[in-house]
């Protein structure tokens, strides 16, 4: 009993990390799931809500229906995700607005290390896998460079935005929050979170539910049938996403935001204008993010290694 409680507590903490990543436009919750070593387990848990579950639920055999799924794992994970979203939304919004270089530096280190850790899932590199990685990197590089569009906040468009964003969110390297930015819904949804506008959040969540249940099956099939090419593609997705997460940017186009400050609309990556205290702190945070992921990967590798035989 205690072991199960600790397992679900640890799962909730992993969900909290995923939720914190999902709030930031540019960082993928799927990447965080990879870093934390629960990516394929997450896909399998979502896929467990299948036609058998639906048939049992329609017959009002709810206990049998839920016992056929990994609902406890998902509930603990979702509890952590939503706790992070509702507790960190304002803090991360403030940090992104007032200290963008520092928070982007930390996430840059996380993603850079995760590119290395995910690539280790491949048994043997070859020209075909390198090509898949380059295609993934190119696709994400172009995607994150797109300028956000202006879109309506109607229930139908919010539903569709949730469906598309969740598909991106489950993929390493493509941020669901950034997809909401591209669709012109990020600020609106973040405001709904901060204002507890549960009707808007319910519409987006409904779209996310439909999107993830359909997309996860396709992704799970790819991992089973074409594991190495899919992993190489995902490695490329994260590599290309580094364009968005680079800490130092120059705004070429913006709009006037709150308190008379300019909100960035289109930016390009640049080198730091001066190498002072802020740059030093940013580089330290980048190294910290890298070391955290590297250490977690090393620890999980040591844990999975079979014990040495007794002499």
C-alpha cells in the first residue's frame, strides 16, 4: 500500500513538471515526459481508454470499465499537471515578461540535454535515421519561426485549438502552448486560467480529450512498427525547437501591451549585447538545466542496470 502511494505521489510530481513545461510556449510537456522516463508508459495509459472501455461504460459497468484502464496513473499525472498550471501560470507569465532570458536559459539547458538522452534510445545510427532527425529538426525550426495569427475566440475554434495543441503537446519538441500562440489563443486561454473561466477551459479541454485519444493511437503504432525512425524524428523535433528557446532575442515587430510595454510579436535570435552578471546567471541556469536532465538520465540508467553477480 505504501509502495503504491509513493508511486502515485512520484507520478504526481512528474505531472507537475510536465504542467510547468506546458505553461511555457516553446517547451513541450512531451519532452518533459521523455526526460522523466514515462513517455511510452503515458502513451499506453491513454491508449487504454479504448472501445472496450466505452462498451462497458455504456452498459453502466463502470467499475469493470475503469479497471481495464490505467486511470490511477493518469489521474495522479493529471492532478500534478493541473496543479502546476493553476499555481504557476501567473509566476511563469511574470518571469517570461520580466526575466525572459533567465527562464529560457534554464529550459534551453533542459531541452539540449534531452536531445542527447532521447537519441540514446536508438540502437544504431545510420544515414536513414540521420535523415529522419534532420527532417524533424527542419520541420520544428520552420514551425517555431512562424508569426502568430489573429483568430476568433468562438467555442468551435477553441475546441479545434485544444485538439491541435494537445497533439503537439504529446510530441517532444513541439509545444502545445506555442501552437496556441500560433492560433492566437494562448493569451486568451492563459487569461481564462488566471480568471478561473472554467467554461472556456472546459471547451479547450474537451477538444484536447478528443485530439489526444485519436492521436495517441497513431503515435503508439509508429513507435511499435517504426521505433528507431520515430525516435530519430522526435530527436530532430527537439533539436529544431531550440530555435524558439534560445534566451537572447531581438524584437522586430511588437504590439503595445499592458503598462505601456511592448509585447513581442516577431523576434530573431541574437548573441548577448554585453557579457555581464545577467548573462553569467543565464549560462549557470542553462548548465543547471542540462545537469539536471543528464543526472536524471544517469540515475535511471543505473537503476535499470542488473546487479553484478556475487563472487
